[in-house]
C-alpha cells in the first residue's frame, strides 16, 4: 500500500516545491537571476492597477482606466441604453489608454536593450500622470464635475497605457500587470490535470491576489477615507519602483537585457497524439 502511494506523494511534493519556487522568484528580488528585481516591481504595478481601477470605477462612474476589455463591454451597455454607463466616458478611457500605450511604445523602442532603464523611465512618466491625477482628485472632491472627471480619465488612462506597453516589452512571463483573463486560463489549461507540463500557478496566483488586494484597498479607502488616498498610494508605489529600478540597473547587470522566452514543453498527451498521427 505504501509503495503505491509513493509516486502520488512524490508528485504532490514536486508540485508544492515548484509552487513555492514560483512564489519566491516572483516576490523576492534576485539580483543574480535572469530578471533581477523586475518580477516584484511588476507585482507592485499590478497592485497599482487594482488601486487605480477602483478609483476610476467607483469615483468616475462605471469606467475603467486599466481594463480595456471592461470598457468595451461598458461601451456596449451604453450603446444599448443601459442606465449608469457613458459612451463618452468609455471612449475617453480607451483613447487615453491608447495615447499612453503610444508613449509607452516609444519608451520601449528607445530603451528596449535595457529593461531597468525602460522600467524606471516608464514608471517616472506614470508618476507624473498619477501626480496630476492626485491634484485633480483633491480639487474635484468626492463627486467630481464633468471637467474634472474627464481630465482624470485622461490622466489615469494615459498612465495605465504607459504601464501596459512597458510591461509588454519587459516581458516577464505571466506578469502583464493589467490582464488576468489569460492568467486564470493558464492556471487551468497548463495544469497537470489538463495534460499540461505545469501551470506556474505560484506566479499567476500572485498576480491575481495582488490585483484583488489593490482593488479591495482602493475601495476601502474610497468608502472610509479620502477618495484620492488610493491614488496617493499608487503614486508612492510607482515612484518607489522607478527609483529602485534606476539604482539597481545603473551598473548594467545581466537582468537588464531581454531574456529569451523558453519554448513550451510538450505534454505527454501531445507527444502521444503527434506520434499516433504519423
């Protein structure tokens, strides 16, 4: 009986070890690793996404500045005449995000060969737009008038567009900082239960939990403190990240260079099917 259970226990132990390794590599900066401090820095950006989208949805009214999939759906609701949704707000958020992505793309092309410099430059640009957002949120109060509302949507949308474009070029697997649909899909689709080689669940769950934490914290601050407090925390987080990547990347360590992405390991099921077809 014990002999039969040993392989199963071994697989569980391997899965647990891999899970803990994912958590360690994602949350702890390893300056000698292939990505250096970038994974925890992108995790901090994921926290910012939750904070900023909590503010935009709860204060600016049924609009996201980071989650563009949601805005496309909201735009559909508005076009159908559903109450509480705005065509102009959704379009403004998507346009601002596109402008931010354009800025982030320009920064990415300029600093593509140095990920530390790309992160610090993009985060500094984000911090400027977040600082503007904080000032506008303080001036606009808890229920900002249309002028403040749309200016806030523009500033925060540009900020998050910059972040998304920079994270895309920095290219840490499963740390997009804004998109979780594929992350959740990957946990299930790449798992051993689905015949995959492993889901990297540790890193993916960190992304999900961090964005959730940002949203919870942002909503709690909006309900029980000053509405702009979530933006203040986002600003401090982004600015601190910019300083860290700037300082740690000054000496051009190996992690500043883009790392080649490993090819997917075919599962036993896939190999068997491919053999059968031949």
